[in-house]
C-alpha cells in the first residue's frame, strides 16, 4: 500500500492489489451529456427551447470555451451546434476525456454527440491527473465502485473524465442519482452534491468498466 497524494485533505491510496481508494465529497458533472440516450443535453445556447443539465456559464464564454466542442478544436472557436439529425438539435456538444470509436474501431468525429460518455444516463466519475499519472494501469475507462457512506448505496461506474489537479470527488448526474446524492432543479448538474468525505471511491486501473451492459474502452490520456 502506498500514498499517491493528498488533495483537499483527502488521501489517495494505491492498495497492494493495484486498486485505488479514497474518500471525498461529490460535485456534480454534466459533461458528455448530449441527449444520446434520451436525457438532457449539458449545454445549449440561451435561446434553446428545452432543459439542460448545466448552466451555460459553466462552459466558458466566447473566446474561452472549455466545456463544449468547438469548430476549431480550441477554446477560441465557436461551439458546435447539434444538427437536425442529432439527438438534441440546437444544443451544444459537450465532451468527456473518454471517447468512443465507430464500429470499425476508428475515432468518431469530434462533433459527434455519440463520441462522449453521457452524464445523464451513465454513472461515471472524474479524476485529477495525479491519479491518472500515478499508477501503472490505465485509468480512463476503468471500473470504479462509488459508495455513499451515508446510506450505503453503491453503483458500478466508469472513470470517464479528467478534472482539475486540485479537485477530488466529481460524479456524473446518473451516478449521483444511483447513490442517492441530490441533484439540482431545474439544472441537475447544478446541485450541491455531497460533502467530503462522505463518498468512497474504489478504482480498478487496467480493468475495463462494464456499466449497464456496455464495456468501456481503456484509454491512455
């Protein structure tokens, strides 16, 4: 057993079997939500006729977009808007670090809503770079068990995104619902989440997550 590091007063431990454990709070993340499976999109223009998982201010602003896919692939571009053939026409495309491939094993286009992991329907967690770089096994796409110690509700989840280096404990909207953490209204990802250290995270680097019958790709960042 060894300590990988400490973030926000919470110790991240690599166990003797190579798994990683820590206690933390849980902030809510709507990234990757594009209505792929009938849920709400994460972000949309202010005139969008419909609900969203999060408020647009959390995606950045003109010249500095960081929560949505842009036409130039960088923060200075214009947000990609879903077309009439996409799940939520008029909404923006929100991304996750973990990405899907097409049936031939080739990367989907960056503007595809289906390239990313859906926060509205898939239990997933977000981890800081310290964890991804601190272990030998591949972390993105790996199995994770998330437990709310207040009610002992657990869920099988996938590590689907990379977050800030100084933040520990972030989960998708679907993960929050699965373990009894309150979500926001009307924007689910704007909820208060759970206080630290009430959520236990157990990651299995190198072991592909299987969530709701879907096997996720292990992906080096």
